[in-house]
C-alpha cells in the first residue's frame, strides 16, 4: 500500500546540478558613427539580419517539403483504401467464392 507523501517548498540546496547564474547583464545603447566599435556593431547587426532571412527561407522550404510529403502520403492512403475497398467488394459479392470454385483452389479465410 502506498504511503502518503508530504509536499514541501523547494529550496536552492535541492537543485545542486542547476547551472549558476552569470553576473553579466545585456546592455543596449545607441552608437554614434564616430565611435570605434561602430563598424563592428554594424557588421553584427547585418549578420543577424542575414541569419534571420536565411532561417525564414529554410522554414519556407521545410514547409513546402512537408506539404509535398503530406500530399504524397494522402495519395498513397487513398490508393490503398481503394485497393482494400475493391478486395472487400469482391469478397462481399461472392466473386472470390466463384473464382475459387472455378479454379479448384482452397483459400484460407482469416
């Protein structure tokens, strides 16, 4: 029989494997074109825009690929459904029984 469990508040000591917070903070500020790191900041900004555009393009390609795969799988599903529907229809109409008798075959119906 399970024993009752008592809940208790979480304490910092319970999570020893958790990484420590770093003391750095993110600071944003305007830079004048006359500052020495302006060109570097501009390059980083342009690179960030380029990466965002590339990520958006890759997401678009992935979405198109998923749509193609979905369409292909839908067609395969419809084809298999038609095939099994045709087989069920043939068995229901008795065509299989007549063909079995005509050719003298024994089929196991599972």
